[in-house]
C-alpha cells in the first residue's frame, strides 16, 4: 500500500512549484508594465547611472596616475573630468544646432532634388511606377514631420534636464555607496558576493562602452574622409550620426550606411558615384564593425548574436530609441546577475554566445579595489 504522506508531500511540492511559477509571471508582468509606464524617468535614470559609473571610473583612473612624487587629488580629477565633459557637450550642442539650421535652409532644394532622383530611379521600372512613387512622395506632409521633430527635440531637452539633475545627485551619493552596501548586507560573505556581481557588471559595461566608443569614433572619422572625398553634403552631420548609430547593434550600422547613400542619390545626377559611395562606406562598416570590433571586444561581452537582436527589439519596444542604445548594456547586466545566482545560471548560459560565461573565473573581491 502506497504511503499517503508521500503522495501528500509530492502534491505539496508540485503545488509550491506552481505557485512560484505563477508568482514569477505576475512579478514579470508588473515589472514590464512599470518599465513601459514609468519610462519618462526610468530612461534618464538608467543613462545617469551609466554616466556616473563611467565618470567615476575616469576619475579613479586619473587619481591613480603618478608622475614621480606628483599625483592628482580626487577633487581636482573630478573637476577636470566634469569640465571636459561639459565642454564637449556644449560644443556638440552648438554643432548640432548649426547643422539643423543648415538642413532646414536647404530642405526645399533637397525635396525638389529628391523628386527628380525618384523619377530617375523608378523610371527604369516604367513611367506608371515612377509617377505613382512620385505622387506618394508628394503626399508626404513634411511640415507635420518637422513639427513632430520639434516636439521630440523639446521632449529630449526635458529628458536632458532630468539627466543632469540625476547625474548631479548620484555623483554626490557615490561617496556613501559603500557605507550603504555594508549596512544593507551585514554578512561579510554576502557583501563580498554582491560586490563581485557589481565588479563584473562594471568591468563588462566599461569595456563595452570604451571599445564601442573607440570603434565608433574611428568609423565616423574614416566615413567622414570618404564622404569628403566624394564632396558629399552634410558630411560633418552624417559623421556624427555614424558615431551615434554605431552604438545600436546591426540596425544602427545599416542606417549609418544608408543615410549617406540617400544623400548621394539626391545630390548626384548619376548612379555610379552613389554605388561607389555605397561600396566604400559599406567596406568601412564591415571591416571595423565585423573584424576590429570583435577583436577588441574579446570575451568581455560574449552574448549570443540572436540575444543581441532580440534585446534590441524588446528594449526598443519598451523604451523606443533610447532602449536601442541601452539594449546591450542592460542585457549584459542581466546576464551577469543571472550568472552569479545559481537558480538563474541556466538563463545566463542561454544568453551567452557559446555557453561559457566570461566572468565565471573572476574572484568576487572588493569592488573598492577597482
């Protein structure tokens, strides 16, 4: 005769697993709803946390510099770093504002040239096709898109203001973070484990941003040289967009390649310069993005390419364009956290490229040593 207590314990175990699964689904649903509904302040908060971490790493690196007995004190390193970043942002704002004025001034001319370019291209498929495409192009209300862009610019200004406030307050809180962490985790082993997770996140994200910034700068400079050789209009603005778009995996590279080609289609009267421009910029993007970038990235972020595309889709659906830029760092944080928790380790393995986690050999020592 079967043991009734055994059947009862088995049913209890299955019931407990079912309850935990349901609870996990409810928590995930609530978290997703909060990410969507509260994105107005969560997006600048996420960017602010990333910026504070990067600024702090730069300051710590400057403080470690030694020129014999001379060294830079922490307050001076902070002042120098913030001054340089502020100067770069001001110059960038002035450049973008001037380029927007140039684009708006030449927009009517480019609309006319665009109509001629469409007729020239689609006339190869027949006059009826060319006429239909031209009619569709003329039905586009450019003024409505300009008003939408102006509204987006105003919203971005609001987000930028919130971002500055967040960065300022987070930077002041940075000095007290370790004290709070010690109070939050009184157990020394638990605190050491949490610091190991934070250290892995910090190393991986910093390495990703550093490599991506270096490769994006190099790509933008080389593409700018190519565009100047072709005497392409708006070469400076297109180079800046190339730098920014290269932070978006795959899709950003495609857009950064397509934008100069579209300008070339409108500017040039023949297709040969356009095809040559496409070949040159495509070669630059391929070599730097598919050879140099993985070589420099190494094993810092060994995420599956499918996971990267999936995260790009998910975070762009949740947070729009900012989600595209934050998709890889956010997924890297999720993979690292899952990799340090035994119950979630299978999730980290699935997110990785080849099942090997790049941080699994790290010793979770004190993050203050970094």
